[in-house]
C-alpha cells in the first residue's frame, strides 16, 4: 500500500527552522567552554563504587554567602550495618570566638579586621531517600551532622541524602574565609565522616595541623557566581556558560578525597601542559609565572620519583592564606606574601611542599588527626628530595641543614632551657602536641630526618623503589603506620619496625 504524502505545512516548517537556529545560536553563545571528564583508565577505575556528591552553589559576594543544594549518594562500604550517617560541618568550626580554629597568638593575623566574625553553615532541609530526614547537629562547635536512618543501611547498600543549606563566610585569612581579593572555600560543604574498623571518625577541627580525614569520592559541582569571577578548584571545568550577569561553572572531579575552590574577580591565569596534566597558576600580583615554573618542575620531579600524577589539572593559587600553604586535591593555596621577588626561595620551597602532598594526602590518604606524621613527614622529606631532583638554587644537603636538621637540632640543644618538658614523640594525634612549634619540629622536621636515615641506609635506588611501591599500592586508599612500615619492610626485605619505633616514640 502506498499513501499519498501529506502536504507539508510550510509555516510550521519555517517556525521549526527558526527555533532550531535560535537553539543552536543560543548554545554557541552561552556555552563558552566544554571539556571532557577525565578518561584516564586509572581514574575511571578508581572512581567506580565511590560516594558521589552533587552540589549546586549560588555564590553571592555581596552577602558573602553560599546557598547550596547537595545530593550525596552514600554507599556503605563497611562490613557493618549502619544505623546512622555522620558528616563534618567544618564551617561551624568558625562559628564561636571561644572555640577558634587558630591558636590564640595567631588570632590577630587570622582576623585582620581586628575582631572575630562568625562563619557558619545552616541546614534548611534534609531528606533521606526522598523522605524527611531525622537529624541532629552535634559536636564541639556544632560541626557534626548526625542523620538517624529509618532503615538500617546494610553493607553494599546506598542511601541518598539531599540537603539544602546556607554557608555564611567571615573575613578571615584561613582556609575558609574571604578578603579583599579572594574567597577561599576549603572544607565548606558537609562531607561524610570516615567509617573505619573502630567506627565513625568524628574529629573536630583542631587548631594545629591539617585536622582532616576523608574517603575518595566523585564530585559534580556547579557554581553560580557573578560572571567577572574566576573559579579555581579541584577537578576539571567541563562547562561554563554566562547567563545575564551571572556565570555557571560546572566542575567534575573523580576519585578525589575532598573538593575545594576559590573565587576572585582579580585572578590572572598562567598555564602550562606537562604530559596530560595542565598546570595552572592563578595569581593577582607578583611572581605568578615563577610559581608556575616551580609547580611544573615539582610535578615533573615527583612524577618520575613517585609515579604519575593521574589527574588532568593541578592549580597553584595565590591567596591571603597567612599560614603559608595548604593542600587540597588538584589545588594548593599559597600565601600571597611569598610572591614577591625577594621571597622566591620561600615560594619554591612551599610549592614543592604542597605539591608533594598531592601524592602523600591527596592520593595516598591517612588520618591527619591521629597520625599526621604519615603524610606530613613524608611530604617534608619529599620537599628535601625535590632539591636533589631539580637543579635549582640550593642543593639537597643545604636544604636539610638549613631547614630541618638545624631546626630540630637547635630545638634539641636548647630544650633543657626552653623546652624542659619536651616530649619528642612524633606519633601522636594533633591534639596532643603542645603547640605549633613542637608540632613543626617533630612532625615535619624529625619525621623528615627519620625518612632520610632510611635512605642513607638502603641507598637511593631502593628508597625510590619503596616510594613508588607505596604510591602504587595505596593510591586512592587510606593508610596507617603498619601500612607504610610494611612497604619499607617488603620492598627492602629488612625489618624497619624497630627503626620507626625508635624515631617515632623516643
Ligand atoms: Zn604539609
């Protein structure tokens, strides 16, 4: 059978063509850039089976606040039935003046306006699997969210948590806060606490060290911000479009243990490609191009020494972070004061340090509250290694002498007078250190010398074999003391247990 074709409605056809043209045109105009999510097989494999976060953020620089909508798909990867879920609400650690995240002597520098201002996170609404959620805010400074589950979450099962919340920022030069130039959004969203062999890890935000501990997860984050703002972040920008005075930036990050971002309307960007990784230097004054060169040199050195950095991008961001530098996955914050031409040596040192954390913390994770020496000591020693791997202004021996050896030895020498009670135990939780100086001497200095002693005993070839094996075996996981000591023992065929114990506890 053959049916006569119907007469085409010309007017309808023209309308359709016009609509199609508008749609294509609009798409071309609005979508400024579109990049792919990482297809590196190592990342694709690591990203399977992880918790996922989808966060929509409306950033308002006028009110210094974020309105957020967040969905977490939380999978119970433990062997236990879970009756509740816990999340850190780190912004609330900045809520109360009498519970600060800075030691008393640093409060004046942390709050430059001269007085404390409160920052916090307020939850408006929370649902679990589409039903209203039963939750409580707990913790030292209301920095924990406990969700009571209606039904037990069995091993392998997933719960979907939807929440809306508002984050208020304060003028503060810490990891989380703003100043005239930039907004630092480190630890700014509810992140799932780690559930391990001894249950939930519910540490608060201590005023010493980097008191964080988290699991790998996948992220899709969309930030709506005034279009003149540049966003530097963990992960890859996959889309950016302008909408009136606003811009939407869609970011994807797979297999990362946290998500951090900064926003500024003053950032300049300088980038270089090293293999499959784009290295970005965001800066607004001073030696931003030199910062980029240091970062590229460090990335190349560590790729060769430890194993390949698997992500698409790595950003070094100049900002008003008065403590020096801070590591997050794919992103490090560097104190703007380091960017002057007279402080290039310090800038190089601090970039070399923070970039080593991409391996030791970012990829091989550990509980930074309970065993901070694992990532910090090895990172400090990796910084020393950098000077042997890259030809630059100082040799490795000079750096050992200048930075750690002298600092630690000097403290030891004067300890009978200034530190009569100094306890030289490296392996203790951050909250058991007397102050930042003792923490620095032991967790950075003495622990770095501990790794140096092993290298001097076994030689470079074997030492770097150990680091490569450690990275390959434990990347995307969390380790403890037994894991790191075990790798040294396995690869060298010796027993370094007593050696570690002597350094860690004597
Ligand atoms: Zn560090």
